[in-house]
């Protein structure tokens, strides 16, 4: 099983590699994990800037403009096409938000399949976003589905924002709402694993993303911490067990 792995905002692929190393070792699987860097170079988030070496990246940024989200989705699909196929994906924070956004878009365009991935693992996962008003419109963007088609499934996004990346006041960033996604018949239909911490300042987004996913195919684990991937042996074992259950669901579905 080949995983596409996307890091969080203001970090890089090496950070996620190190964050998830204990889990991957404990999984003891032949799975491949491919880590990629975000598309926009930025300053690191405060928590890591004196710990990890740069450069640091984000996949998109409200502070850099709404066009960065559309570009990120387009570039991610290009990456999947050129570097894939990938059986599964793993995203931390913003990486999970971007992955879930392209999964939703893919389902909207392909209501009867095939799926983009067989499995998704979301760690401290952000919810997918949509920019409904941009300062700069893309030149003849062919990205589908259109903003107009997906906007009814969203509501204004009020953060939390990465410091220094707050939206421009003349742009409108929205967040997908689990109940609206469900009512539209776009519930994420592949097996998913949701690992989050009850003390995370973004936990509401993690739970919103969880609730967008098919209940019969999802597994979850609350590690009880903050916006992090804990490294204590007991917690690593429980996160590993959660991932293994999701992998088993994906394997039994095919």
C-alpha cells in the first residue's frame, strides 16, 4: 500500500516524516510512505522554528490569497497523476484539509467511482475549505467542480488561522459543514482514520472532518493531547491500532 503524505502549514515533509516515524515503525507493514513539500514557501510555525531545519512550506495560505487554494488543489492532482497512483493518503492538519477537499471534489465529479484513494488517515485534521470570493480571479481556471456548485455546502470560516496567514478582509474563506456534505450525498465514502487530541485548539475542525466521513467505515482515536503527534509508547500503540483497523477496512473492501 502506497501512502501520499502531506504535512501541516508552516512545516515540511521532514517534520511529518519524523512526527509519524514511531507509528510507521509500530505498524510493521510493507506500506510505502511518500512525503511531499507544500507549494508555498513560508516562515515556520512558532512551535518548530528552533527545532527543525527549513525551508518551510504551506499548501495554501489565506494571507497569500484565495488563488493559492485552487492552485494547491490543481497541483496536488497533478502530483497524484505524475507520482502515483497512491492507494492511500495521510495528512496532518492542513495536509488533511487539502486531501479531504480534493476527495470531496473528486466524489462530486465521480458520484459512482472510482475513488481517488482507498483509505485516508487524518491526524489533527483540518476541515476542507473553499474560497467563495477572491481578490484575484484565476485566468480561465478549468478546475471542477466550480465554487458555485460547492458553496452551498459551506459556511464562513472563522479560524483558527495560522498567525500571519489571516484572510484578506475582501476575500471570503468558507469551511465545509459536515451536515451539509451529508445532506448533499457527498459523505466521504472510503475508510478513514481520525486521530486527534481533545486539547487541540482546532479539535472542532477535526470532529467536523470526522463527521463528513462514512460512519461505518471510519475509526477514531482521541490521544488527549494538543495539536501534535504524541510519541509516548502507549499512545503510539493506540494510534497504530487505529491505523491498522482502517487499513483492514480498506483491504476488506477490495
